C-alpha cells in the first residue's frame, strides 16, 4: 500500500505519519526531514536547499523530484511507502503517478487559528525527530533519546502564516487532484491526536 499524507504545517502530519507507518509497516518518507538532513551538509546541494528552507519556501520541483525519485528506488521502499510532505504541488503529484500507484491520499484539514496556537507549544527532538507539545514549561529533553528539545527555525508565527498561504495556493490544488481521482480521504485534524488516528485507522482497515 502507498499512502500520501497532505496537510498544512502543524496539521499533525509528522505524528500521524509515525503512527501509520508503524501500524501498517510502511516506509515513512518525509521530504521535509530529507531536506533538513541535506541542508546540514556543507555542499553545493546543501547550501541550495538551505536557501529555500530558511525562507520557508518550497524547494523547486525539479530538485525535489530528483531527490525523491532516487529515494524511492531504494530497497526499503519496495513494499509500500507513506509519503509525508510530498507531493506539495500538482506537478509533483503528476510526476508521482509515473513512479508508483497511490492507494489513498489522506488530507489533514485544519484552520489557521489552530495552527497558530499549536506553534507556540511545538518542540522537536533534533535526533529522533519526535514532536512534542510542551505546555508544562518543564520538559526540556526527549523522553526517547535524551537529546535537548529544540524549536524548528520555521516554527514561528510569521513563518507559519507564510507556509499556510503557500499551502493554500500550491498544495490545496493537490487535494483537488486526488479528489478528482477518488483517492482523497479528508480528516478533521483540529481534533485530538487519538481521534484523528482512529479515523485514519478505520479507513485504512477498510481498505485491507
Ligand atoms: P516540512 O517538514 O514537511 O514542513 O518541510 C520543511 C521544508 O522542506 C518546507 O518548508 C520546504 O522548504 C521543504 N520541502 C519539504 N517537502 C517539500 C516538497 N514536497 N516540495 C518542496 N519543498 C519541500
């Protein structure tokens, strides 16, 4: 089974992606994580990718496709993938069709106001990428690997607004793209993590 997970920044994509990939034994491919890793490298490609990410802009389609295409050829992707943060443009969605069959596109729909509230409390482990919602003001380390939690550089109110607008203009058409081909599954992602994952589980179990 191949799944595409679509959602604005902070819609809960990362959290649900972890749940889905573990439950259904799919390789979790996050283009955001791939780009963050590339951007850390002191190379021409690293500097190029970092330039876009620092401005919270999309990495150009041609470069994104080139990197994803190579990744999907690897052995661990052959028995099913969960794509998180990809496709983000209609061009990417069209190109993806030539690479694999998408069984379902899950769209985590959430309002901007909810995202702006979430960003205040979101932290991430730089090592294992686990996302935390810290409201107690006490937790500072990852409970899984002990690393100090950090704020992602694009997790500011201003950048969330910018990324949300970009989502609306560029990625919303991807939602329509999958709706037309009858592959879209819409979930209200303003609800709790558990309610969202229960909805997704019901859908995925019905497809088995
Ligand atoms: P994410 O962690 O999914 O929010 O992605 C973080 C950043 O990586 C985005 O703001 C973009 O700069 C870049 N990125 C991730 N996925 C894509 C994609 N499919 N197309 C273009 N840029 C992407």
